[in-house]
C-alpha cells in the first residue's frame, strides 16, 4: 500500500518524522501550522502526524479529521501532558508521547502499511492510559486483527455496544467504570454476553480478585503484561479462533471487595504514572547520550554543545537546557542554550547567579532550585532571571577539572528532587564532561539576546 505522510509538527520533530518515513520509502509533505488546514484537503488516506504542543495543535487535529476523513491520524503529545480524551476519541487518533524516537514512530506506521483485511476479527481495546492503548493497538494490528480503541471504561462500553467486537481487551485499574464494571456491563448486554473479555493489569493479581473476575465471567485475567504483549495477542488469537464458553456462574460484585479494590487502585495509580514518566525519561537519556557519541570526536566543539542541548529539549520533557563554561578566570558564562517552550518561556540567567547557588549548596550532585541547600537570597534572583518556578543544576567535570554547569528546566511541576531526574542530569553531565575532555576545546560565549537574562532584567 502506497501512503504519504503529512506532518504538522514542531521543527524539532520533523527530522524524526522524515527519517522514519524514508525507512519505508514514504514521501513526506511538511505543512506549516498556519497553512496546514488547506494542505490537509489533499491528504486522502495518508498518515497525518499532528503535534499537539503547537499553539493550535488541537484545532489542527480536528481539522485533519474533518478534511481527511479516511486518513490515519497520529497525535504527538508532550511528556507529562494530558491530551483531551474526547478530542482524541472523536478524531480517531492514536496518541504518542514525546520523547519520540524513530523506533517509536515506526511502531505506529508499520501496522498501517500492513492493514488487516476487512473480515479479520475486530478487537476493542479499553484503557485510560493513551500509551497503553497505542502499544496494544500496534501489537494486535501487527498480529492481523482490526482494532478500535476507547479511552476509558464509559467510552469502551458505548463503543462495544455500537461495534459488537469479536473480543475485548480491557485494563483493570481505571477511574470508574473500572475493568470489573466494564466486564459486568458486557456480560449484561444480550448481544455481547458471549464476547471474550480479557482483563489486563501490570500487577500480580491476588486470589480474591482472580476469583471475582472468574465469577463475573472473564475469559482470562492476564497479569504482569510484557512489553511485547505476547500473552494478550496469543489469548485473543485463541479466543477468536475457537470461542471459549462462559463460566456456569456469573455473580454480582461484592460491595466490600469493590471498595477495597478501589482503594488499591487509587494507591497504585500514581505508581503507574511515575513508571510511564520514568520510561519516557529513559528514552530521552538514550537520545542525549547518542547525540554525545555522534559529536564526541568530530566538528567544532560548539556543535557538541548544540547537539546535546537540542537533544535534551527535543525529548519534550524539558523547557530549557543550557550549558555554562568555566573560563580561565574561573567565571561561568553561557555558551549554548536550547529552548522548547510556548510563549515567552524561561530565560538563561547570567553566570554569576548560577555560581552563587553552587557556592551556597556546596555539593557535587545535582542541585534542585528551589531546594533545602539553596538560600532564598540567591534562589529568588535566580528564578526571577530564569522566569521559571524551578530548575536543576549539575556540575560538568572530567579528570578532576571543573569544566562547567548544565542547567535543566522542566515542563510543568516535576519533582526535581526525585532520583529519576537526578540520575538523568548526572548521566548527561558525566558523558558530556568525558566528551569535552576528549575534545579539549572551548566554545565562544553565548551572545546577549532576549533569552539571556540577568537579575536586573
């Protein structure tokens, strides 16, 4: 099947889209956000990639569906954001989160190129996490199934009644209605009562929950799902080849057990969110280290700074990344910065403000600002110059030499003291220091501009 990829994305993502499309010999049409709606009239059944972080990203996604009703839509969302579930569902879009690497985009495109025949079994996937929906859809489509997805239990029940799928794969831990409520609704519907339903969870299931699910008529309870979802694919394949009988007894949920499970779900919801963010942070770390490796031994040293800082912000988890180099007099000066923010965004503070915080904290590891080791008289001028609520500073050293400082500013209200952030910052600083030691060069200072700020600004 010959397809074209239409891309309405931030320039930082364009290279990823182009290189991925080239791997499949797919032509790419790049549309400027301000003129994209007219260009989408020609999209037809193309693959349309829309960046939701653009100022008009949501409107562009809706316009893409209206102007190209047969297109396959891929919506790219920023790390830690919460795309509008109604918009995503209405546009029939697949959501992917930044950092977006080529392998991740390829996993979305591959099933499109090898679509299942119209008479292949239809599988409904229900989950409240867009990442899980995307992954499950990709794996099932690759296995030859037609797939529809629903974000949340309520939309899942409605879509099941409308489409009458051959099988249903449903997450357990969701806001009401949760997986058990979805199962109850499916078994109570006369046209769906015999449909195979698979409840899926990342966790180890206790015997009481497993028995409850069996009594309610679950086809199979799949726990500890793997990244490949091989258990889910195998179970759906078996059920659609040879429908499994319903259990003899289907009982109502026990109210007290339901309350207990809801409390457990509330405790684990935050854990699942942190795991998702940690995975994205790990992807970003690999991208940054790959950039360091590619520029460690060639080109001007300034190219190394720019590549590393650009990789940091292209991940979508950072609003600003800047590097300060320590000169022969021991003073810090910014020599490189990359920005990924809407509107004014953060600025790059003067080097003496950074030095004041480092001297006060007097520690080697990453320093969160504000934090317990930084005094208010230094923190306030720094944050005013930065025009952000928080930041992370980490020294860049190699062979005992103090080379400079890396400044990272995150999107949103991330916990900068968490071990994940500190590990990310330390790893990037360590490998950047080694690369600079190999190069033995220095870059010219960053010229003053609208993004360079002092306490007086």
